[in-house]
C-alpha cells in the first residue's frame, strides 16, 4: 500500500491536467519554438606583417604587410593596422609573393603515366578532338595537387596531351585537395590546344592515317577550321531566316548541332585563345600563318626555338608559353634549344611565361625560373614569368599574378628568396584561406623517418 501511493497520486494529477487541457492538446502537443538562426559567421581577416612583399606590381615593400579579407587582398603597404579580431602572422625575415602559376601541366589527368586507368590525358583515337574538356578527366583527389603546392605553385593550367592535331580544351585550376572542379576553377575553358610538328605526325603515321607529315598536320588544322567557318555561316543564315520569318510561315530548320565545331567557332570568334604547341622554327611559322588565315588568337606553346624570331614575335605581340627551360637539342623537334632562350625573349620584348609541361614535377616550376635567371634572365623577370606575366599570358591578370588591393588572396610566404633551391615555403593562402602544406611525400617522410 505504501509503495503504490505515489503512483496513485501521480495518476490523479495527470487525470486532472487532461481534464483541464483543451480538446486535442494531449494528442497533438504544440510544436516547440524554432531555434533562433545562428548568427552568420564572419570570415576572420588575416594580416601578414613585417615581410618583404614582392608585389610584382611595383617595387618590393620592405617591412610590409598584406591584409586578406573575404578571399581577397584588402590592402598592401607598410604599418597596416590589424582589424579587430584579425589573425596576425609575423613574417619577419620572410618574403611574401604571389602564388606561382605553371602555364602548362597535366596535373590531375595523370597519376601513373604507364597505367592507362590512371592516365586520362590523351585521347588518341583520331587527329581532331576539340570538344574534349579537361574538367571531365581531372582526378580531384590526385595526390599530385598537394605535391605541386610544395614549392609554392598554387595554380596550374591543365591541358590534354599534345599528340593529336587538335587536342581539346584546357583549364586553369587552383591546387586544392579534394575540392570539386567548380570550387578550384580559375578559368575554364582557358583555350583550345593544338599541336604541330612531330607528336601528331608520328602517332598517326603508325596508324597509316592522316597526318603522317608536317604538311598533313597543317592540312588537318586548315580543314577543321574551314569546316567550322562553314558551320558558322550555316548558323548565321539560319538566324537571318528566323528573324525574317513572317507570321504564319514555318520555322526554318536549324543546322544540326556539332559540339566539335561549336568549340572551333569560339576560337574563330576569338572568344578563346589557341595554344599552338610548336617547337621547331618552321612549325612556329606554320602556326602563325594558320593563325593569320583564320584570325585566331595564337599563343605559342613550348616554343623551344621561338628565340630565333623573338623580335618579330614582339612586334606582332604574340605571347609565348616557354618550357621547359631545361630542354636540350636532343631531337629533330628542337635542334635549336638553348638554356638562355628566356633571356633572349625578354631582351626582345616578348610577353612570355614559363611552364614545366609535367604532371609529377610541376612543383619544380620555381627551379626552372631560377635556372632561367642563372642563364641571364633578370631575377625579377624570372619571378614575373611564373606570376605576373603568367597571369597576363593566360588571361587571368584581373585576379592573379600580383599582390594588389582587390585581387584574389592567393599568395605564399617563403623563408629565403623564392627562387633559391634551399628556401623554404612556410605558408600558402588560396583565395584568402590558409592551405595545408602536408602532402603525400611529407606523410611518407613522417611515417618512415
């Protein structure tokens, strides 16, 4: 009896409550009030202070600072005040430079060169594949992005392999780990990649197909762009008929959509540049001649022997992606290769930048700039060739390449001169956020040391 008394009292209290409650309240209790929305998280500003800032837009700023806010460079100068709540990084004795840009790589398309399942850089089925897009082949989890970052390369142009006549479209991406393609994209498509000379003629000669000579390579290029001109004209005539159609008249039949020719018409309209891989002088001249015939925006790519016509290139304002600078006269493709080619282009006034042309060793880009400097290119121009001038050649100078207010907060902090092999990258920021410097190789070192 004593043990059951509390139970009876509780039951009576519950019955009294239900009797007083409005009809249906017990079955459908009022919903709990929605929680107040959390206040929007403000992005913390980051102030890099007391560094030598190599802005690449003017003179170096000793004891300078860079303020990053909302993904951009908010201000640059000396004695910058720290905003309330800002993270302040003391960079005494360090150099702050724009993130390095490699203007020609296959990073993310290739993990293991000789394993087809891990190599998506080359579609070798036919000579012309302009509709290929590297965004559809990049492995966003490739460990090579982290390894590429290890020497300050924040940004890479990724392009298909150059073994077809028309290889496809490239793109410019930040070296981020696992980020979806849209989040890492700087510019895509960045241009159409075509090849002259040895690679396409050697590939298709083995298949007993056109092209098997340099003449054949040029013929394929001309034929494809001529087809694109005809396609563009058909679309123009269709649009004229559609606009002139009177009420009650049938809709004119549009031309069949051709994705390949759509890409080529964009090049004909100069909406995208044509990166023409040409090493030997005669191939360079052929690329320029075809570019003139079809009014293309030609950017020379590789261009080992471009130094032979440097003054002409400067006069015609033809930009050059040169590389690798360590190329040797070791094949019929580049008998005139020389280590001071970058110096000769600079002295002639050519707008040029550097590329590694690599997948696994794009991290060596600053070493290549250093080698160019050791062969007579002024050190400031060597650094410009992988920052400011790289951005200009690739068409991303509005956001990258220099440290200026309003530009993207993509930069690096080095202990020691950035082009010196023994200098150490200490910090990296991409779009204002600090990026880890850990990568597959540092993890292996920690595991086995």
